[in-house]
């Protein structure tokens, strides 16, 4: 495997020089290009954290996939109300530019989006709003909504969470937007769009467990389980020990290995 540290000028982000970590299989390139995992970081992380805290390169090698890990700051993978349009960056510019740089497949069946915490919520947002682009979604230690919308009519500059919510969304309605995960899931079914599979895992001591349960209840309420929704709750908390194990579980799910092939 090759590891590349990519820095390029993003036109989607108004000329900001952005950092992306890329793991690429070596050897013969498949006819369509390499299968690709779009791996999203959490709130306090950046593009390097998956590489620093897990053995993602070894796991990618075992599954023969490329991995793309972009930096998105504290955006929640949104087009921010007061900030950069990171949703547009991740869903439109990043795939195009990475495929210009590297032999990555553009086929839907070869592309998978997964993340932890803020990145898990982001993976749900991205995969359910762009189902034509991703065949599998992975949500680790998160829910489709990590918290209920907060009142930001009077943001407190001394409260980091208040300012974070204000900068990202500033009261913008959820319905009909990429953030509307449940609405977009219903839209996929109503409009006969391609249906992504969903792998969802969280630790029993995770502070986002209630959000995960709400997401599980929604998908398990759909007759026939069209999303092939798979939920796991294991011992653990909001930690890298949990994520290191469950990114492996996600890749097995993608490839239908082990128990997932039964």
C-alpha cells in the first residue's frame, strides 16, 4: 500500500488549501479503478487521525481498497451557514479531484462512505442524500442525528457548542436538506433510487447511544429491511479501541465476509 499526503487548492472552499490523506493499493489497477472508502473524521480530529490511531492501512490492504480521508474542520460535513461549504466539497469536488489524481473507481458499487461520531452522522447525511454515488454507509458511534437542533437565535460567544451550532446551521430548517436523513431515506424508497446498505455500530457506554437508538428504530420500522440495515451494540465507549475494531467490521460488511455472508 502507498500512503500519500495530499494538499491542494480547493475551488469549492474558495481557494482554501485543503489536506487529504490517501491510502492506495499498489500493483495492477482493476479495470474500473480501485474501490474506495471515503473515511470521515470526528469533531476533534483531522485528516490524519484514522491513520494515527488505527491500523487502517493494514485493513485496507487486506480488503484491497483505497481510502480517502479529508479534513473538514468542525463543519459537521455541512455547507455551513457561516463558514465553508464542506458538504459540497466532500460530495462533489473531492471525488472528482481524487479521481483526477488517482485511479479510483467512480462506479457506485465501488464507493463506500463511513465515519465516526461527527463523521458517522456525516456519512449518513452524505450517503442518504447522494445514494447514486455510494453503495454502503457506515455509521460508527453516532446516529443519523447526533443531537436535536439547538436554538441559536442568541448565540453565546463564550459557549463553544453554541457558536459551533450557529456557524454550521444558524437555525436553517432540516427538512428537505442533506441533513434530513430520515426524509432522504424515505425519498430513496418513494422515488426508487438506488438503496445503500447501512452498517451501524455503537458502544454500550457511548454518550450518543440514544441518538443511535432513534436511528435504529427508524430503519427497523421499514418493512423488509430494504437498506440491509445492520446494527451492533458492543461493550465500549466513544474511543479509538472501539473504532479500530469496528472499521474492520465495516469492511467485512462491505465485502460480505464472515457472519455477514450468512
